[in-house]
């Protein structure tokens, strides 16, 4: 009794609830025990009879002895304020989770662990309620606390099961119930109220409790999209991604963020009108600090409640799919924050993280690294990935900070890291985790994965059976840095850095690359895309158009962060919306129109997306004129006769009668010109068409003589 009322009994179900007691005179008897510190008196209710219970401990431990065999009952308590309440006793219910699920969880192969752990609305023995389950193997006791028990951390101790899982069924609770687990460790007297790692919904920060939610209620309307997605060949399809931070994309009149349902109208309409194929959302999972942009996650299974409920987020995804837009979310299995109510030191030990900071801490970010060698941790993360793909119909997962997972010495000085068992710096456990994650993610029909990986680690986007990591795509960070560095230089100096715009083609087909201009490139003093461009306003916008046109022409899928399509001058600020008022000025509207045209042009021309990852889809015409900063190349579709020829002039000097070799004789129609007055350019061009001549150039028998506008990219198609 002392252990029960003190909140530290490790096996409360052995004490509380119904228990058979020794027989007297041959008649069976049973006893009901309950800990009710809120009650002045209590009784056991059997049908219409109420049997008074004896108070055995001053703090509210009650016992009631009854004749016969144990049978269903309820408890009636008279509270100290005189109110009488009647309720089901949670300690009369048996174990809830199957031994098989517990075994698979310990083995690390329960890949839909979210169906077992966490809080679930269920029916047990005819009673409706909530089943709670949490993994805390080093806890002395785990108790459930919430509004339903006045946050008393003693009243509802949970049942310990195999593998360190604790569970309890709470009859009478429903959706929206706020709760936490009080973890009392076997070590060092550690005790802490923890949010549920598997919670489907959370209170809005700075509140931190978990909330019960029914994830099966929402009715989806995207069956047509999912059917089409299942047969998609993403490597041969157009992929133009609009990267969005939900909190700051658009603000309301009072500076408030839009809700998920408001985004389902405004954002979906905008992205569709702009011609994007996919949205990529910065991590939508629950996170305590908005300044982390969502990358320091606490609620891995819960869309942040800042903008609405889980059903509201599903409505956003559903609306995207009905409008023909795919949805990618950023997923963060690399690290997690140190907030006390989160995963850190969960049961008084380094449970989800490594105990040794040389393996378990990112000092640069102030976060902790998952222990990928622990079965249950891998189970937690892989289940989470599949949860978003299956339960929220997410189309793709972009995995953040993959490089930090692959290398044990990532951002560490000598002596600050521990080699693997072979003496190397590769994190073998993380590599194995990523491979298994990708194998399972790709079993979801049409789903794909993207890696933000900034090193030369081989085979990131190669299949696991070819010894790769198994990602569908990899971000081309090298191209991004080279191109931004090149375009940030004044045009007079670009000739000295000509290799920056050609170097990427040396490795362009070693991985399935996405060309990203992401959120990381427009913060922390780096400046916005337009802000990096040198010169006066005309030159800045002309350079930005040339940059984007070259990006859309270059092999690889495309990603552009919000605000860059309208020429936002200031760096991105997560605390403020995009300055949409800039569209009052023609120069910003023209840039937005040009991005819309690039997306239309991209999706209309198979030569730009069907053969992104093989040399047969790309062909240099000439890259030797570094003095003039001029390059030209050809992009081909699967049908090699379907091709586009691009000519690029990255200086503000117009060049007339510039000759390029062409693959075939004939008429060449100018189908794209970044210098058109439609986009705010000087409107130099080639009158819509040029004719080839039998004059050899660039190892080709025929050539065309064209006008290259200043700071421009033009494209030709043979008629």
C-alpha cells in the first residue's frame, strides 16, 4: 500500500483491481482494491447493489470484499466536495497488447508500431476508452497523468509488459484527452513527466501535453491520385518542387499564420497556378521552438497543432492531391532536441540517444543523435516514416542531414568521435538503418525518398541491392554552391570561374540529383537569390532569370524555396510572411511570370525530364568560350529526335551572329528566351526562328548564327 500511494510500485496490477481471496466455509470470495486519493469514501457497484469499501490507508487506499467469483463491476466514489462519481475500474481489464507485437517491437521489426504504442481509442470487454502504451524499459514505474486525474502522477500506474513496454486501458476517456507519462527511473532517483513519443496530436507550444486523437476518422478523396502515383516513374517524370515553410508562407491581416485549411485553398491554388508538380513542406511534425523551423522535433507522429488538427493537415494533403500536386515532407531521423518532456533521457537512461556524447550529441546544433543500433529506436523511426506515407498519404520523404548520420566524425575534431569496429569513420548502424528505411518506404506504391547529403558518399541514390543507400533522389549540393558562387560574381570576373558552371556535368549522372535552391541558402547572412546577383536592378533580375533558366535546363529535378520566385530581396524570416506586396512592382511580377513559364515549358518538353540521369540525355555543343562566358548544350528525350538546344550568355554583353553547331540541318524555332519583354528583359532575340547553314562548327556539319541577348538563356527546337 505504501508503494501504491507513494507512486513507485512497479507492478500495480498485482495489487489493484479484482483478486480472488481464500475461501471461508467453502464459499469463494474476491476483493476489489482501489487507490482513490480524491475520494472520501468508495463502493463497489454490482448491477444495482453497492458494496461499501473499507479505507485501509489514510491517503485513499480502499478495499471491498465480495462473495462469489470476480465479475464486472464499477466503482462509486464520494469526493471531498460531496459530489458522487461512478466509473469503470481500469485495473479490472487484462493485458491489451499481444505478445507477438511486443516480441516484434523488441526485435525491431514492428514496422507499424504506431498501431500498438501510443494512445488509441479502443473497446475492451464492451467498454469504450483509450489504450495507452509506452516503451520505458529502465523505469521502476510509469504512471499516466492528465486532466482526467487532476495530473496526479500516483493515481494510474501502468502495467509492465515484456520488452519494457508499459500499458493501461482507461475506460471512459475519449478524443482530445490531454495526458503525459510520469517516468520514475530505477536509476538516480530520476523522475519526469514525458510527452508520448507516439502521440498523434499535441498541445500547441509552449504547452507540451499529448492529446488523444482518432486518426482513422478522416475520409480521403484522393483515390485517383494514389492510383496514378502507384504507376509513376519519377525518374522519368517532371519534378518541380516548391519548398514551403507553412508558418511564414503567407500571414493574415493581423500577422497570424494561415491554418491548414486556409493553406488548402490559398497555397494549393498558388502552387497549381505556378505550374509546380510538388510541394515540399519543412517538417510539419510538432516542435517546441519555432526558430528551429520544425527541424527539432518532439512529436514525430503529430502534425504541429499551431495550424490545426491532424484532420486539417490531412485535408491539406488531400486538397493537394485533388489539384494534381504531390506532397513531400522533410523528415528528421538524424537528431532530436533536449527538451525535458521529449525523448531525451526518456527513462532515466540514454534510451533513444547514445550515452557517450562522442556518439550521441550534435554540439553545433545542441541536439542528440539517435542510437540506430537499438532495435526499438529503429522500429520507432521506420514506423514513423511509414506512418506519414500510409496514414497521411505523403508522396515523398526528404531526409534531413543525411551526411551527419553517415559519418561518426561529422563536424567533430580529432578525439571528439569514436571509430567504428573496423576503425573507420562511417556510422555503420546508421547506414544499415537508412537502407532498411528506403527498402520499406519504396514498398508503399509510388512513394519516393530524397536525401539532403552534401558529401561524396557513393551510391546514395542507388538501390540497396547494388550496395547503395536506396534513396530515389539526392540533393545536388555541389551544383547549388557552385552556381550561387558563380552568379554572385560580377560578370566581368565570371570568365575566371567558367569551370563552376560546367563542373557539375562531370558527376551529374553518378546520382539521381535534384537541383535545390533551398531555405538554407537564403538565411544566416547568405542573402536571397536576387540579393546575391550583382549590378543594378535590371542586371540583378536578368541574372536571376538566366540562373533559373539554366537550372531548369540542366539535368536533374528542380526545387525552389518560396519567395525566390518573386525576387524577395530580404533574407527569409520565419517570423514574417513573404513580402507579397512586391508584386505591385512590374519587375517582381515579371520574374514570377517567368518561373511560371519555366514550369510550363519544363512539363511540356520530355527532353527536359525523361533522361535526367544518363549521358544520352545531355550533349555539349560548346563550353570552351570562357572568355565570353558562353555555353551551349542539347537535352534529349527518350526519343533522341526530340531535343532542345540551349545557348547561354552569362555576361551583360549582347552577342550577334554567334555561331553554334547543330546536330541536324533545318529551321530552329526559338521556344524560350529569358530576355523577352514578357519577363522584363530587353527583348533581344532571333525573330522566333533561325535557319541552319552548311558551315561546320563544334565538330558538326551545320550551324546556326544567333543573337545572344545579355544575361540570358535561349532555347531552340528543330521544326
